[in-house]
C-alpha cells in the first residue's frame, strides 16, 4: 500500500441507498467523517449510481445463483435450509434462460456505466450499511419499515454486480454504542488505492477520536467530555 494525501483528492460521496432510506445516526456519523476529509483538503463531490433498477438486477442474479445450489442437493437437505433461502431458490428455478441472459446484459451495461462514473473521482465513499446493527436472528432491523435484507444492504450488492473493489472501516458509534462504518470504493482494479485510502482514513479518524474523548473498553462513548466526540447525538422523537 502506498502513502496517500487527501489534499486535492476528489472523493465522491454516495449518500443514498438505491432502496429504502438511510438511518439518521449513520448519516450524521458518515457526514461528519466526510467533513474531516474536507478539512484535510479533499474535494467532496456528490455521487449517484447510474440509473438502473439495481434491486431487480441483483434479484435475477441472486435468485439464479441460489437456484443453482438448491438444484444440486437432495430434498432432505433442502428441508434443512433457511426458509428465506428456499424461497429465493424456488423463485430462481422459475426464471427463464432469456430472463437470465437479459439480466447479464444489463449487468454488463451497469458495470460499464460505473466505470465511467468513477473516472471523475479518486475514490467514492458511502455508508457501509443503511441501518445500525441488529440481532443476527433477524432478517431486518426492528421497529422500522424494512422488510427485506436487500433494503439495508443497498450500499454493497451494487458493487457485487459491477466488480469494483471496496473496503469498510469504522467511523464512529451510535448514541447507544453501536458501530458505524464507511465504505471506500475504487475503480475496477484499483484495489491498492482503496486499501491505502482506507488505511489513512482509519488512522486519521482514529487519531481524531482518541485525542478528544475517553473511550471505555466496551466501545461506548458515554464518558466522553471532548467537543469533537464521534458519538452520534440525535434528538428524541
């Protein structure tokens, strides 16, 4: 990994997921991290995905992939699978060859459009996920309108389709001590740049945080007295 400087670096800020809404605490924390990078001399440029129905495109590939594995096992083994996976696989079995080939063509066009979009920036930064962490036994965060896992993973699966390298590092904590991450995305093949930028961001934000508050061993920020603490404070509704 090479040394990087944020001075004069062009960073695209991808702020809105393709499906659903962004959690307010995550928005505050990631926006704060972007302000820190701007203070280091980076130019922050709004970034949006190329116009395409990303969820529909992902669904076709995900469902077909699930069906491929599902078709290769016995009915007895299928009965042991997660019910959500079974449902996805059975939908995938109903896809036609024409539907799958059409999705593959759209995927190629989407990837090419992302290549062009990334030509105008050094890297793109986004939230890691659209929602805060929740219990592993759940498919979606509680007390929200989110019903499917694809509604809170919208910052990751588009890159599974396009093939751009990405890396996630921490950028702070929620008001209750839950971790919040940002994702660094680079042009296809620019893995080294992504890792170098991620390393520098992690170092920069780490120094910024640790120098301004007491960080308890459990990771929460409740004892912080510093003015620049990255614990997110949001008004109660």
